[in-house]
C-alpha cells in the first residue's frame, strides 16, 4: 500500500521560499507519476505540479510556472516542491499524490502540509 508523508510547510513572508518534501513508501515508483496539489480555505483542491518518475517529465499549473520546481531523489523515494517568490495566494494545504501506470487519477493522498504566506 502506498504511503505518502509531506513535510516542509510553514509560515513565510511574501517573496520568500519553501521546499516541500513528499516521502513515498510501499511501492516501486519507477512507473508512477507524482503530483503536488493544494487546497486553500473555501476552495477546491487544485493541481500544482507533477513529475513522471520514469523520465522526470514535469508539468506545472499556470500559477506555478516559473516559480515552483518539482524534482525527485531516487535514493530517498522522495519528491520535492521548491517554491520561490511565494505570494499570499499560495497559502493552502499542500498534498502529494501518486498516479499509477496507465491511470488517469491521482490518489493515495498524504496528510498535507500547511503553507502560509504573509503579505
């Protein structure tokens, strides 16, 4: 069973940076895609970025392009989300999830990590 544990959230001022981590276990993830999502208060969860484990292909939401970078560490089975130039509108709970090979949906959600950006 896939387990995902997010960490690295916190309080940061606008313009600052944070790096989120998602430690994955329970599977060999070489054929999976890993994704970061976020949910702000009163809003639906939205896609932020994803990475295909096999070749490190990456995809970003428009709001994340140029500011966020998703990456992986094979040895640690960990995916990162480097967030720079943070804005108050980036405030949300950030979740990671996996999409199995051939699948269309992400799942096995972690517990989330809170990111708060003050103005």
